[in-house]
């Protein structure tokens, strides 16, 4: 058996230490949200998601086209109805009086045309109202199907991202993207997509009809468009920044809540309730300020567009009236009906622009949220180029760590030429000062992080050539901070092997020395745990995690300070369970309590990212080196 752990044992300056929650010192730093906004790029991606519901889009588009055409027909029917009523000229009135001296002719009404136009107008407006209902139904379906797909893709992407991504992103902010940002997108699609689609059709159709009536009046109607575009462009510059800031601060607020709830015991234990409230209030205040500014600019847009629209309305009425007087009786004269139609069409022409302006705040919020969502969707996934599948039949558990170099933060190396060889079935203990790089070795073996240089071999094969799924299925980890889910005890144990039978679960619990406790619970194995297993003691949670490891039946086992937070009596139960679990498996035991690893086949002392010394407990005590100093500091009552 080769016990040579490394090629170079010279101690060097260490890196930032183990990644307890967020390695390398980032401490959950937020993304830099001040970068320029890629509005068009985000819109393209969002449109691609909308396009996935193509049949709903086609149905919505068809309904909106018909609705818009009906709305365009309304003013034309009104024009014909109004122009079916004319005033008799003096000659026509004199002729009628000559035929009937008692007549008092004033209005010439084409009754047939008037009644036909009124009937058609009623039919058009009724059909338009009915189709508007279906437009709302299709809009709701489109928004929900789009966001459902986006949410699914976002959650699935989170499952594929490397551990390092979560080390540098606050969890509350990620949750905000998954909930608040997608909800804003859903509301905007539901409320604005119809306005955008029908707006384009309305503008084109209205322009064609107005040109057919009078090119001059059409030009008058379009005078205010440049002013509308100018105001929109100027205001959007201010609005974009505030809406982006608003979404970022909302994510930060969620992070504050999430951290305070998860760390509630720590907060009250140190009497930090007041400080916690102050920090929350500070973020909330910033969010309120950003929201006020965003809403002010968003609220100003609509009224400004209405003022500009009314200015155009006034111009059409004034110039139309002048043309009606000056062209009366000539070919192509502007009639009262034509003026009325132009007034309505000019309103229809400016309505889409005004609606978009009124909804600009919601649209900007949705784009800001979509950009934050796509920021995650576009993030690089976890590297997984391995193709070789391993299983219990083709793995013995021979490990080699050759010249490992790794850093969580560029330029701050945690491991600097770490070397170790582990024989199949060997029990290796890794000890050292906090920050020496012990847990980093385990994280690299499971490929939670990728090496800067060096290689890790499993049975002579580089682990980068092995699929991550099969690699991790054959490595079980028991951590100091046990993770349990809000589910039954049975399902929490089965988490190690989803195909495990109930009998295997009972046997695993027995081997983990937890079966007696479970069986005395009112609901036994069907007892539902609270979040994180809060209704269990630390020792009980640890024993459940050991039962989970039994179910996984791995060839390689990693124990990461699994007994450091329990009392001595509970530790005995856990050690007995470990004795059964470790039997016949290649094991890496990371420990601070040196009493728990005296029987290890080999003890590795890590210092400043390298192997400082190695050997059995007795051998290392005799050397009186780094291990002896650690041992004496724990049991002699003083540090060295």
C-alpha cells in the first residue's frame, strides 16, 4: 500500500480559506447592475419566448386584426351617416315650396342610407366588443404560457449553474428574478402585447384611409408625431435608469428578508433586531425613492402624450373647418362627415402611441426584469465534458491528487501544488488550520469547482473525463451543516437513492442508529419535517444525513466535519454509525476534533494549501510537528 501523499511538502502562504457559504471572500456580492442596458437584445430574446406559443399568438393576431379593421370601419360609417343628411340649397328649397307651399324644407335626409349605416355601425361595435373579450382571453393565455416556459427554463438553468454562481449572487436576488421579475413580464405581456400589435395595424390602416380622404388633412394630422417621438426619447433616458435601479433594489430587499429569516436565531441571540430593522428600512427607503422617481417619469409620459394628441385634434378641427368652408360646392370638397371622420381617425392614429406611452412604465419594468432573467439564462452552465460513465461495477476507489492548484478568487490561491494518493478502501483524515484548504480538496473531488491546474485521477482516469452525474452518484458527502427538506423523514432518507425501497430505508436508519427515535414519533417515518429539519436536534439531523449516505451506497465517502457541532454523547452514536458506513469504502474525513480520526489509516496535515506532513496518529505525535501542535492545542489546553 502506497502511503506517499505528495511530491512537494513545502509550506507556502495560504489563500482565503474554505468556502463555508461563499468562497474566496465575495460574501454574496451582488451583480454590477450599472452596466448599459441592452434593450433591443432583451426584446429579441423576449419575443423568441413569446413565439414559442405560436398558436396562441396566431389566434391573438387574428382576433386583433379583425377587431382593428372593425374599429377602422367605424369612422367611415359615421362619415357616410353624417353626409346622408344635407342642408337644402336656396334653389332646392324654392322648388320644394313651389310644389308644396306649406313645406318648410331644411334638411335633406337620405333615410335608406342613414338607416343602413346606423345598422352597420351597431353591428360593427357589437362585434368589436365581443372580439375584445376574446382578445383579453388570448392575451392572458399568451402571458401565462410565456412566463411559465420562462420560469421553467430559469429554474432548470439554476440547477445547471456551477456552485461558484451561487457564491457570488445573493439568494434573495435570485428568488426575486424567479418571482417578481417574471410576474412583471407576465403582466406587461397581458396588458401591453395587444396594444403593440393592434397599434401597428391601426397606424397603417388609419394612414391609408386618411390618405384616401385628403392628403392635406393627413399631413395636418401627423404634425404632432415628431413632437411625440422627441418627448418619448427624452423621458425614456431618465426612466430606464430608475426602473433598472428599482428592480435591483427589489432583489436586494428580498435578500435582506431571506437572510434575516434564515438567521433569525443569530439576530436575536446577538440583540441585532434593531440593526436588522434599520438595514431593511434603508434598502426599503432606497427602493421607495427609486420607485417614486420611476413612477413620476412614467406618470408624466401619459399626460404629455394626451396634451400633444389634443393639440393635433385641435389642428384637424380648425383646418378641416376652414377647408370645408372654402371648398364647399367644389369637386372633392371637405364635408362635415369627412371632418368628423378625420377627427376620429386622428385620435385612432395617435391612440396607439399614447397607449404605449401610458404603459411605458410597465414596459420598462418588464424589460428590466427580463434582462435580469436572461442574465441568468445566458450565464455559463457548469462545465461537464466528461463522457465516461462509472458505476459500482467499474470503480474501486483509487484516488490521486496531483499538483492541484486552485483559487476561488483570481490571484488568491487556496491550494498550491497539493498531492495525495489514496488506496481503495483506505480511510484518510485531512486536518489543518481553518482556511488551509481541507474542504476545498473535497469540493474539487466532487467537481463543485474546476481546477486551475493539476489533475485528480479516479482509478487512473481523470475525473474531467467522467460524467458529473455518475461521479457524484458514487461519492456521498456528510456535511457539518445538514440539509433536510420540508418532507417526510422517509423521503429525506430516500433523497440519497430515489429508487430505494421502504425496507432499504428502514435498514439504513437502523445502521445510522436513528431508527429507534423515528419509530417512537407519532407518524414514524411519515413525520413531516419543518424547513431545514428545524423540529429535530442537530444530532438527529446528522444521523438522518448518515442514513441518507447509507442509502446512496457510495464507493467514496466524504465526511466534512460531520461531528463538530454535536455533543460528546451524540458524537458516540454518530461515530458508531460512521464505523458501519466507512467499512469497505474509500473515505476522506475532514475534521477539527482530532479524537475522531485517531484510527484513520493515514492522517494528512494541510497547511497553506499544501501537504505539510502525513502518517498515522502515533507517527505524527512522535514527529512533534504540525499535527503534534494541533493535538497539543486541543488536549493540553494551550495554543502553540
